[in-house]
């Protein structure tokens, strides 16, 4: 993801202005994710030493066909918690490569 952010957005995911939230909607067993799933995710992706990366787990209310269709996906939420770009799922309203990633730089005032 770090290389993609640089290549398509011209940004570093270690930029202190970015908070990257990894929301686990499903666990590795496709059930409600657990704290153990979050730990494994963080360890696998080397997030433990990255203070601006958070791993959150969903609860049983989030298991649905709607959330399943959002995977994989990225969303850009600005500092006022306004959803700017939604690239979640195959039929997302915004293209992850040409809209969301360049939009990160725009949101940071970098472009």
C-alpha cells in the first residue's frame, strides 16, 4: 500500500497528517473479527510501529451482504469526517487509482 500511495497519490502513508484506519469487517474465518484477528493483521502488515495506522474490528451488526460487497475497498474521509471518495468494492462510485489516491494529495493540500 505504501508504494501505491507514492505512485498514485504522491503521498507517504507515514505522513503525520494521515490516519490510516484498517477496518476489519470480517475475521479470517469470515465471521465477526476478533482482537486476535486485528493483532494478526497488524503483525502481518508491519503496523505495530506505525503510530498513524489503526486496526479496528467490526461487530456482528456489520456482517451483511452490503459490507461483503465493500471488500476490498478504500475510503477517504477528511479531517472534518466528510467522506470524500468511496472506492469500496467492485462497483464503487470512485476509482481507487484515478480518483481516491490523487484525492489524498488534494485533501492534504499537496496538489
